[in-house]
């Protein structure tokens, strides 16, 4: 019984570590932005690109 509880605790710790790693392992200052994105004239994701 104790071995099952120990294994469940270990699985929970591994699960929490995976969640922690994926949440806080990004860039130190956030995502990099292009000038177009900052200006607001970039097309929306659901719009198809304009053809010239």
C-alpha cells in the first residue's frame, strides 16, 4: 500500500514539474514582436493573406 502511495506521489511531483517547466521556461522578456505587429497593421490570423 505504501509503495502505491509513494508511486502516486512521485507521479504527481513529475506532473507538477512538467507544468511548471512549460509555464515558466519562456523568454525572459516575453515574445519578440515585429514592427508590423507593434504598428497594428498586420493581418489577422483568420484573414487570408492579400494577393498583389
